[in-house]
């Protein structure tokens, strides 16, 4: 019985990591209806950026993240400004194929630069520290911290969206980009800013991904799929829904893994399709595609 | 009120008949009338019009194409083994590209999960061959049909997603299939398995080929696979051309251009999409079965590889020209040349391929063929219906 409580707790906390993966995807989709197939690879890119900062400057992961985040913001801004903005407003195909091509380029560029070796961001003793809840029940500090960060990121994104001028512009462009333009909003700049912000969220996700598990240049697409599933389950455009989606995927995966370790990923995918069949628009839909 | 409704009904009927019943989409009333007379065979006063699709180029292409096909059929008689092997690769990539093109370029179903059907066909073939003494050729057809049957439940789920979300949904579906096949221990589980050489030699007509060409069994097997690949590839091209020339082709073009408008003139969008999805799944499944009969070794990661069976295929279609039959033909040649001369560079080759695809999408979204066809008005496989007057004095 206790082992099941443990499994469910672990699953819910794993959902925090998936919500972090998904928050950036959800943000981008919510504002510009762009589905970024390179999202997973951007997470891996961010993890390597943090790793590079750690090795080059000899600092810890958190400081390395603080150095890498502004750079990643600029990369996101430039990517949107020079490449992705050109694909918008021309139908489904161009953004999809351009980000798909980008995904292939990123994977291979990372392979070229960092080899196929598995890496990890070492964070010292905090990696294995845990919090005892009961005699036989303890939860890891890192998963707890991940979950708390996911909640914090979503709170911050909601504040950004509903309490600031930039957020108002984000929402206006999301609701009707043409009218927003008439009101003097430069859509393309808004999109570039949004991608920059998304890259900072991606960097946070990468920080936790790198500390909690090994990563190599090829793991991006699987992360994209988890993130995507969380966004769809939660409902398009709802950040809190994305958190719920992440938790559902996390729960399904840990429960599946408990029954048979080989079923972990499969269970997550199947949970996704079950929700899709019952609630095609997700649990808490806000935006209309 | 009722007059108003009746008028709307009349308009809708007119449109429906002109797009789906007849052969012509005409900008003016004259043309619509001509189409109705063409469709029903009445209206002698209007018989001074005729509808044509063939152009002079297309007639030349038909002749040249027939000669080319004839040469390709006879190729194993004078070509070395390497060339035959490479042509098999070209044929199956072209076949996959045509299937994806029909799906994404003509129907707007942008899937990045077609590896689901490549892997499904391949695994079904391996399952059939390793559990029974079925002829591999029959197994290819059966694997394709079964993959197509599985496309039905797949479609009912992934069709709930639209546009870009449909794309990732198909990808997740193919991951599900990969993980399920990796559970089948009799087929090697996650590590995969090889076909015993003897089983792939039990293919229809192999003795005949051996004596005809005087070759070893393994080469005779390659020759049969070469012909099957040629048939599947030509079959894919012919099928797509026939579909697009039919009234369903018009319905597909209407769906691609505007779903809402297509629906308003009576196109059953869901049925059309489902139909195309299943047909391409059958084609993709048969090609997948053929690919792995040729390779004779399978693993879940290889058979359900998004890079090999979807990314490369998308690059072929996009670089060549999406939404045209000629595009994949051009694309596969570019891809083959790049693969032959640059694949040795490994990661740099893939970076280049990705960059090229992005550049084409951004700056020449119609691809190489689209660019030339726009510029010089070329059409090897004409789809446009041209209304010509029947001049008595000509």
C-alpha cells in the first residue's frame, strides 16, 4: 500500500518536470499558434549551454543557468526574428517543416560539438538529499524542488500575462493578431519576445533535466512528445492545465513502470490517447486553435 | 423566405454538380453549363466545347516515360548488383515520398508519423514469414493491407487533432507502435531479429530468374525485390495521378485550399481524409514490408525511425516541390545524389539537408519543381482541365 502512495507521489512530482518541459511549448502556442517541433532539442541545447558554462567558468549549475539564460533569451529572440517569423501566416506546413528541419540540425550540431556521450549537470549532495515524510516514505529534494519550480514558473507566466503591459500585448496578439496590430502592437517583436521568454523557461527545464538525469543530443524528440502530451491534455493556452497534463503523464509513466519497467513510456502515451478520445480539446481549454 | 432558401439550394446544387459531378471548374456560367453537358452527355448546342487535360509536353512525357520504364524493367539484365541495390533504395524512397505527398501536399494531413506504417508493414512481414511458410511476395501485400486496416482505429484517434497537433499526434502513435512491437519477444523484442536467408529465398519465381539470368540465389532475390520496388513505386505514382484526375482529386484540391468552402459544396471532408489516410497507410506499409524484406534484419528503433522514414521523406518532397507529382521525382534525385556523395560526412550531411529544407521552405516554398513549373509552365502530369472550343475549320 505504502509503495503505491510512494509511486503516486513520485509520479506527481515527475509531472512537475514535464510541466516545465511543456510550459515553453504552451507559451509559444498560446501566443502565435506555432507548434515548435524543435522544442525538445532546444531543451537539450539549453542543457548543453548550462554544461558549457559550468565547465568553462568552473561554477555550479545554478550560477551557470543564470549566465546561460540571457544568452538563450537572445538565441530565442534571434531564432524567431530571423527564421520563424517568416513562416507565420502561411498555413500549417511552413512552421512545421522549418522547426522539423531545425530539430534535425540541432541534434546533429550537438552531436558534432559534444559527441554522443551521456552528460549530467552535477549539483553535489542535493541530488540525493531526501525529505522523510513517514517512517518508510521519503521524497527526494530534487523532485520536490522541480515541482515547486514548475508551480513558480507557471505563477510567473500568469503574472507576466495578466499583470504587465507586455502580457497584455501577448494576450491581444493571441486573441486577434490583426486587431492587435491596428492598436499599434508590433506583432513580430511580440513573437520574438515570447520566444525569448520561452527559451528562459526552456533553460529552467534544462537545468532540472540535467541535474536529475543523463542527457545526450538525441533525447530531444522524446521530451517534445511528453511536453506536447501535457499541453494537449491540459487544454491549449492554459498554463495550469499544462501542469495538470504534466502530472497525468508523470503519474501514468510511474504507475506503468511499477507494473512493468518496460511499460513506462508506453503508459504515458496511452494515457494521452485516452484523454484525447474522451476530451478532444483537453481538460481546461482556453485558446481556440 | 422559402424562395430564398430554394435559391440557396439551387446554388449549392449547381456548385456540387460542377465540382463533383462534372469535369470542369469554370469561372463563368458558360463553362459550368458546358461541364454539365459534358457530364451528362446532353445539350447538343454546347458540344462545341471539349475538355482536355493532355498537353503537348505531357504526350512527349508519356512516350519518354514509357521508354524509361521499359529500360528500368530490363535494367537487371545488364546492370551490376550495386546499381540494382541503389535503384531499390531510390524506388522505395520515391514510393514513400509519393505517399507522404498525397497525404500532406494534397490532403493537408501533415503527418510526421508515417514511420508507424513502415514499421508496421515491416514487422507484420517478419511475423508472417517467421511463423508460416508464406511466400514473401504475398506477405508484402498482406502486411500492407493489415497496416491499412490498423490505420482506421489510428485515424479515429489522431483525427481529433488538427494541423500541427495532428502532426505530433501521429508521431506519438508511431512511438506507441514501436514500443508495442518491442514487447513481442518472439520477434526479438527491443533488439530485433534477422530473417534466415533460406526463408527470403522462398520467393515466387526465384528459380526462373536464376536460370534466366544465370545468377546466384541472392542476386536473383535482389532482382525480384527490384521489380517489386519498381512496381510499388510506379503504382504509387499511377494511383496518385489517377486519384487526382478523378472527381476525388478535385475534392482533395478543394479541401487543401479551404476546408470550409469544400464542405459547403458537399465534400465529405472526414470521409475523404480517412480514405486517403488508409490508402497511403497501405502503400507505406507495403513499401515498409519490402524495405525490410530487402534488409532482412529488423529492430524497433530502425523500423520506426522518424529520421529515416519521415524526415528524409519530407525533405525529398519539400526540396522537390510539395503538392506536385513531379516534385518527389526531382527531390529523390537530389536526395540520392546528396546521399551518394555526402552521406560520408555523417552529421554535417544531415545539418546540410536540414538547412536546405529550411531554405527551400522559406525562400522557394514550392520547391525546385514548383519553381521551374511556374517559370516555364511545365507540367509532366497535367491535372488542370482545359476547356477548348471545337473549331470546325481546324
